[in-house]
């Protein structure tokens, strides 16, 4: 039984467009892309989706982004707006804060792609990164055209991961999904407490130093000078951060105890300095030269910083 694209009802708001319904999309090929602004897997997929939207728009393709939040701060529509502007997204985006469109499609993944033909029938789907050439071929088949694939090069956090050197998994810091925590005496839940780093961190372990409260989805710095250390193996290191009570906070990143120099990420300078201003994914490290196991330490200059999850590339 072919599944039809359900009405895209229940969005809190639409960006770049009036609300789109079945009548607006009839006769068009539609690519629905579920995303959330902090997701590194979506960020690395996005240059392809953006390129397809631009390359095939005049052939009848409509890309519809559906932003369904993972973390509570991602419900902020202004934050979604900033992400849309930062990534130069010019196609329609439904702000799916109540998971209405997510549930209507039975979706379970970020990112997810649903390929819809001109009769509104979902003809293909793909979850996660990769499979770009095949996805573009599916779009061309639905559009009835045949062309060379569009050239795509992701920059900054959009660059493809160095999969051959990636040995550290995504790691959540809040207690609902947190693991590999290595500060002595273990974590205390929803309680302000002083932590310290262990003498050494094992691979893929992390620890806190200074005064922190560990909540269900994030760890929150209760005083200036709080640090998080992580022992990782990968080219890139990213951290999902949000400011507390709207306060921006300077931070400093060290790699193996020293300024990162040429191994700094896009959100950090060579001395390791950065500023936490809005809730999003921050790229802290992009190793220059050979990838090896490193210890990253980030220290916040103001209280209130919220850290959610590390991801690597």
C-alpha cells in the first residue's frame, strides 16, 4: 500500500514560505528533510539538500525542511531562524515544535529524507548521512530528467567526516543519556556540586572540573571557570552549547593542555578563544595533519553555560 505524503499540518510557524498543503504541492516532486539545528549528521547532509533545491527547482522540485527539535532550547523559533540564515537555506521550513509532522510521517531519525512523486506518493526514504548519488538519481527519476550530479563541497562543520579515523561516538552529557563520565565520586543528579578531573582520562571518557549541576539533558556551569575535558579520537570535535539566562560567555579550548593553533575549529581562534552566544553546535577542533587521540578541555568564563552533547567527525 503506497503511503501518501500527509498534510503538513500542526507546524508552529513556517519560514521562507506560507504554510504548504497538499494542494500547493500537487504536481510537484517533493523532498521532505527532517532536521534539528544541533545535529552534526544533518549539518554534513545539508550542503547536498541545499544544492539539489537550487539545481532542480526550475525542474519542479520543492524541498520542504521540517525542523523537529531534539533539545528543549531548539523550540526557540528565533534560533531556528538563525540556523536557516547561517546555512543559507532558502526553501520552505516548517517549525515542527509539537512533532505533528514527525508523527504524521512516523519518522524516527535526524536527518531523514522522504522522496514524494507528483501524485503525492512517497517513493523512497533515506535516514542518516550518505547515499548522496543514489538520492540525487531518485530525484532525477521522479523529475524525469537525466544530468550529471551537482558538485557539492561541505565547508566548516558541513565537511564530510574523516570516517577512517573516527573512533569516538556521539556522547550526551545530561544524565538521561549520559555515559563515560570519569570525574571521581561519580555524578550527582540535579544538584550543584564541585567536580574535579581524574588523574587521566581513558579513551572516549569525559569529566567535569569546578562547580556544575548535571541535569537530565545538559550539564550547567554554576560558576565561572568550570571546565569539561574529553579524551577523543577523530579529526573534528563539536559540542552542543546554549547560554544560560541569555548570557553570552567567553570560553577557552585547550588541546593536550596547549592552545590548539592550526587545529582550532571554526568557532575557536588559534589561541583557543571562542564565545558562546546562542544555542547551537560549536566546532571546537579540526585537527591539522595526522589525526590522533587528544584531550580537549573547554573552560567557561561565565556561569550558566549549558553543554548537551559532544559529536565528532
